[in-house]
């Protein structure tokens, strides 16, 4: 089968594209000119330079492909106007759907985000939980998902997945949190009892594979998460245990930090500067993100295998092997060398 993957130069799309290639599929990646593509080229992935926002580029990239895995998106980055999020996360999705329709592709697998639900009251939440996007990224991702839902209603073969917090070897989003705990600088904002549902990249790729291969996935939306949804305290305690240090206990109230985040946004965002603190980071400590993955289990046979403990340890070991976390007594020299031989993935 020939597959087009968008977002293959990123963390999730890169793992997916390489998995598809290893599984024997012909894989083409739509990449922006000038992107770092060495690892994709080495994996035997065909590279097609173009822009997701250009309908002609997307149509040409999808030509001859049986399936499209649409993973590309603009994440939260300072300096972009709201219109840019809409152009990529909504307009790019529309371009993918239209190209697939015109070419008769047998399936589009669209990556949304569990963030479209924002804070979960009375967790866990399933796919029918209300939408309440909290920022431009989540709003634009929701619009992209709704465009995919509209395509389903028109009879187009599409499946949609909403991943929980993605992490694993090669990703840097949890580096700051894990490193601050390991360096004994972490301070909890609030109670620490909110839950954060994460999914290791290996389990996520398995879930995406099922969305692309199971007939039950067509026309459906699935939340993909790990088997556990730990509290923030449990996550920090796990990191501390792996780092062989006492767990953090310091905490501060939410409101002064939230106020400081609001002020940073007002001063930095108009200048195109990423604020050192903003309200979204504070919401990380206050929002419940606990989901029910029962639908994916029932319809797809989805069964996440990487526990929170294993996933965090593997991620930290990757950070250590890349020199991103230092001074930790995690591994003997023999263990470290053995692990480094496996930790071949590039930083996305």
C-alpha cells in the first residue's frame, strides 16, 4: 500500500512514517522546502517538497497514494498570528480531504487532539464529551476535526483520532518538567491532584495503525491514550524515583502564578516573544485531562502496552543519552552504552 504522511518531519509523524516503511508500505512524506529530512531519506521514505497550505502541492503529493495520514499541524509557537493556525490546521486539513476525495483515496486518517475537550469535569471523558478549546491551537484543531467530520457525513472514508499527551524517546515537550524534578528545582502549582493522561509514542503509532487498517475505524472518532492517567504528583514522584532522589514536595498557590502569566502574555506576545510564563502553562497544573479509551479498545482492539513508569524511564534515559539531562545516577556505564545503541531517533 502507498501512503502519504503529512508532518513526517515532526515527532509523531516521523515515528509513524518510519513504522509504515518498516511494515513494508511505500511511504511518501509531504515536507516543507528546507526541512531536515535525513532520517526519513535513510528510512527509504519518498520525499515530496511542498506546502500543506497549497492545494496543488497536496494534490500532487497525494497522487497515486491509497491512504493519507494527516498529522501535520502548527503547535503553540509565539510570533504566529491566529490566521496562520487557521491556514495550516484548518485549511491544510481541507486541502488533504479534497485531494483524497478527488483522487479516490481509500482512507484519510486525521490527527486531532484530546485538547479540544480542555478541562474535564467529572472525569474520565469519552469521545462524546463537550468541546471547550482553550486557545487558538485547540480551536483550530477542533475546526480541522469538524471539517473531517463533515467529510465523513458526505460519505468520504475518514477516521479521526484524538491523542492524549504524547511523549517518548525523541520528544522534548516533557524535558523541562522531568529535568526540573531531577534537578530538585520543581515546585508544584496548586494541589497536584489533577490527572494527566499521556500516551507513549509506541502505543500511539499502534493506535494510528489500527485507525488506518481496521474497517471499524471508518467514520469514527477515537481518543487514544495510555492505560493509566496519573496525577501530576504521581508523575513527579515517578521521575524522582527513576532519578534516585526524594520526591518533590514544595508547592505554591495558583492565583499569583496565573496573574504573572497573564502579565507576561500582555508584554511578550505583541513583540513576538514566547512568554517565559503564560496562562496555558498554569492550566497544565489545574486542568484534569483524564479520558476513557474504551471505544478504541472495543472497536479497534487497541491495547496500550507501555506503562507510565516504563514510558517515563525510557524517555529520561533518552534525554540522558543525548546529554539533555545530566548528573543522574540512572545507568551503569554498561547499561548506558547498551541503551545508546538503541536510542537512534533524532530530536524532532
